[in-house]
C-alpha cells in the first residue's frame, strides 16, 4: 500500500511538473483530436525521457495510420536491423499524388528536359535528425515536428501541408542513438542530476555518436562506407530535396548555431557562391526570428566547417539543394549545468523544434526561388563544364578488377555518368586498356560531383580546417586516372555486371596460383585458410606455364601446392572454386613446378603463409574511429573475425595465443609494468604489432621501438601578434587531413600486390618519424614533392618530405609495423588498405 501511495505521489509530481509542456512547446496552438499526441502514445511528455528508437518508429507508424496526410517509408536497415524510416507529410491530395510530384520535381535536375511550371510545385523539405546518436534533442524534436505538422489547426501548418512535402528522418543513426538513449535513461536520477561529472553525462566507449561499426555517419555522405548512408543516398537521389536540415548538438556551454558558416574557409570549392552569399542569409532570417521569439541566443558565421562533401549539410549543397547544419548546446542527459545555468533536455528540444518549424516555413515561403535554384544549379554545372579544359576523366586499374568495380559503384551511387572505354589509350604516359578502363565526361548534370571525385585542390582561401581539406576519391581508391581534353567512349554503363572469372578445368596440377594484386585476394586467402588449405607465397616473381598460358606472378602471389594438403584433390578444388567465386578471383594452375622465368615452385624464396590470429585492443584509451575502421574492414572486405579485447582486460590476456596485435592511436599508459613485460616478451619471441599513429609514439616512449622523430629547427620570432589571432595561427599548423604522394617499395612484403612504386596516402597527424636507419625497413616514404591535395603549412610540408609513412621496427624475433598515416581512413582508402592487409597476412615474412 505504502508503495502504491509512493508511486502515486511520484507520478503525480512527475506529471504535474510536465503538465505545462504543451504550452512550453506549442503555446496557444489547437490540435486535431484525431491525431494521437506524443504523450498519448509514449506515456510521458517529450523531454522527460530519452525516447527509444522502436518507440519513435511506433509513433511514426501510428501517425501514418491515423492520417491520410502522412505516409511512412522504410528506406533501409541498420547493421543491427533497425528500420531506417522517412515519414512523408503533406496534404491528402499531395500524398495521393506523390509519384507525380516526384517525377515533376525530377525534371528540375535534368537540364535537357524543359523547365516545368514551378508555380504549383510543392517544396521538398527533408528534416534529418540525430545523425550523431548522442545528440538526442533532434530526434525528440522530430516527434514534435511530425505531430505539429499533422495535427495543428493553425494556418501556418496548413500552408506548409499544402505547399510542401516534408520528409522527416527522426534518427539517421538509430543504432548509435539507442546506445545513448539507454545510457541516459539508465542513469536518470529522480530528481535528475545536473552535475556535468555525473555518469549520466559521460558515456563509456564506444559513444552513441557512432554507428554499429563505430563510424561517424556525418562523414560518410561522400565515401558511402556504411549501410545507413548507402540507403540514405539511394533515397536522396529519388527526391533531390530543396532544403535539408541536419540537426546536431555541441558543447553544453554553447548556445545555438545555424548557417551561414564561416565565410570562404569553411565553404566547398564546387558549390555556387549564390548558396553562401544569398540563400544562406535569406534562410538565416527565418531562424533568427524563430529563436528571438523565445529569447534563445545563437551564433552564426564562425567555425563549423561546411566544405567536406561527406557532411549531411554539405552534400545537399552539391546536389542543388540547401543543406543546413544546426547545432544545439547539449544537455547530454536530462539536465546539465552550464555557464548560463542548468540546461534541460526540454530546452534543447524546444530550440530544435522552433528551428524545424522555421525550416519548413522558410522552405515554403522560398519555394519558387528554391525550385528555380535547383534547376539553375544543374544548368550552371553544364555551363561550367563547357568552360573546363578537361572534357573527360579516364580511369582503371589493369590489375585490380575488384577495386575498379568498387570505384565504379561509388560513381554510380552518386549518379555520375560513366562510359566503357572502347579503345587502348595513353594519357600523359599512363596506359588505359579497352575493357579495363572507363570514361567519365565532365559535361553532365553531376559535373560538380565529377570534380569532387577527380580534382586535386591545393589552393585555399583559409588555412584553418576543422576536418579534411582534401577528398579526391580517385586518389583514395588509388585508381590510375587522368583528365583529357576530349571525350570518346563506348556505351554508358548503368549497373555492374557479374565478373567473368577463370578457373582451371580438372587436371593433374602441381599447384594452383592466384595473383595478390586484386583488392579481394585477402578475402580469398582467408576463406581457404579457414577451410584448412595450406597456402604459400613467393618473395620473388616468377613466370609459370598455366592452364591459361604463360603468366607472370609478382611477389606476394598465392601458391597452393596440391601436395601437403589435408584435403583430397576434389575437396581442395571445391574449396578454391567456392572461395574464388565469392571473392571474385581468377585462379590459375600449372602441371609443372619448373618456371619459365624466375624462381621455381619449390624455391626457398617460397614459404608458407601463417594463419593470422589477430587481436585488437579496444575500449577506453584507444581510438574509436580507427578501431571501427579496422573491424569494419576485416568484417566486410575479408570476412575475418578478429578479437576485439578491451584494454582493461589486458591482465587476462595470454598474447602467445595470437600472432598479431593491433594497437590503434591512443593512450596505453594503463598497462601495468607486469603487462608491459608480457607484451615485450611476446614481441621479442616473434609477435607482430601493427601500430597506428600515436600508438607508435607510445611504443617509442616505452623504449619498445627505437626510431627517431623528425625535428626541423623552426625560425622563432619575438614579434608580438594580436592575441585574437592566436587560434587561427595554431589552426594553420594543424594537419586537418590531406593527401600525399609516397614511394612504395613493392618488393617489401608490405608492398606485395602493388604494381606501382608510388601511392597516395592520407595524413591527418602531426607525428613525424624519420625513415628507418635500416635501408630496407621504410616501405612507404614521402616523395620530394609530395603534396597531392589539401592544405599544409610550408614548415609542415618540409617535415613531410623527409619522413616515413610506414616503417618497420624489428624487435628481437618480432617486429612493430608502424603506420604513421591511417591506411583505412573512413572506410574509403581502398588504395592503402592493401598495406594493412599485407601487415596482417605477410607480417611474419618481414
Ligand atoms: Zn553532431
């Protein structure tokens, strides 16, 4: 009884506290009784709890069932199988007529089609929330925005329903959002605790910001490495919204941010000036009015980078729409103290709601203007293409069919037109073969995306970058490419057809062989090793007479002798055939071990490939992104399970059960001296450590490796500078993310599978190691003129020129493979992934 009374008192107090919430969010509004309110569905007022994603979806379903003005679409699924939804809201006649509206709207993006009459065309407005799962106010505002738009009896809501199709993504990253939702709810106090140090406000590793694979989805709109973004982009190109709102949160002590962003430095070079100079300011008027009405403070024109096309607020700018980033100072939890007093979850939600409504209002008021701009964007793209001296880009890697196809898929997913190359050509000394290369004309509606994929930019209006300053995707894929002054090609390709593969007829073979040059060769190797196949590899090249004629096998090829196998001949053949099909590999076979050139198949320069037993240290202290990139890479590109062991569990580890240890950037100082001794012992007895970036610094600080840092004496000056300039000065010294050319030793096991001796690498660190003192242990080092794209200060560029990108430090019988640049950056550096694969499969051969 006492308990029931307490519960009653508790509920009473609780609902009393929140009873005024309708007035808080929607003062003076009348709502239709036919539409269920968030409270009636959730059982609490928005802002009292963090709403679980399944409940959010449930409410959106309920809205769609209750009204003929809403339709719910599922556009994909997350890795954890949560549906990715878009709730479409407009008046009933528009909802019944969506396909016609869409087809009419799409005429705006095709300059070849006559301009449709836009006077009655609704604005297409996409409100997208909480791409960072631990920035939760957006998702809650989505619930209120959807309710308001469907149920409000106001003229304003009616005007929006009649003149816009509003598409609400309540959460772009549901897997991450639920991680944070559970965290905030499970630590909620009664009353809630505002102390910023309370556990509620401090998530553990991995944070809700990232998705299942610990990726930041707000960097993925260009690379499309993750399923959430792949689905989003496929959907995006069916609608080309006029306006896209991208709702975030920032530090608790900040107020609210909306665009315009900082002029020039944070703007994308291919976006028309009109977007920044005119449209952003036009929309800013609506946002400032909305927040002024409730006395909420805000800022604009400072920071927040808007240049990298992988942001959800930048990509729409390269698709003829207006992408808008919104940032609310976070309560991260239910209430948190800030410099301006306590910030409640409700307060953050209300600001996001006001801005959501203002975005819809602006989209409707500027509807005709935005339609004309969408048309103009694609038209001026064609005009600019006509002035560009580069008329087409030709690309293709003769030896890596899988990587070609991955790059082709990226281009097609971004709706770039690609054609077969129907002749052998040579451009600036590079050979492009018929059937193994493709041509992208610059004169096409997606001209600005073509530039994004292929252009190298080294000149900038500003020197302070919040993120990447270069993103040339053709360099990230390391696909040979060149611009050319003409355009000639075969037929346009619309989809990727199945690859034609070769596999030997049944025969009496001495060995099967697979070239290691293909991107998915490691997937093949892992599959057959898992099936118990004994595999060897050559340290020097040879030419064999195979079932397909004479073929050269460079160092690092896979050799599968038919002798020494546990499987019988038929079983072996079957395993190889299945693995080859699944990984897209060509398999060759020879009836003799006697080579036409180079070493024979029984040579001492051919040795067994050890089966990797890989452990990656993860958790607090290590890099969430780098660990996620490796996990995702090994799962999706190799199909190989790796043990992810928490750094705090190191004490329970027996390293001798593994042969390869991955250490991502981070702080490993939590290891005890006993644990350190175990690590050193394992290493010196033959273990391989793959260390990324600051992990190498830590190993150096512990004396485990003895390399040399590069230091260049910089000119010091005692001249005074304005205090206010100090941030920009230090920002200019940071290396935000840029692309460099490096020499590659492809005779080194880490260089196996590469047919080139120079490769582009991605650097976003200021760690500079000198090349190894051993002449053989710096397989990747920068060239004398290394900058390919992006911003770097002159003094940092000097350091880059003299430093190593990858170097190996032998330690006893083991070694540390140091990656000073991240070979797996954002799941998109296909060109350097092979260096990492080599570290895993060939690490013991160094
Ligand atoms: Zn964010």
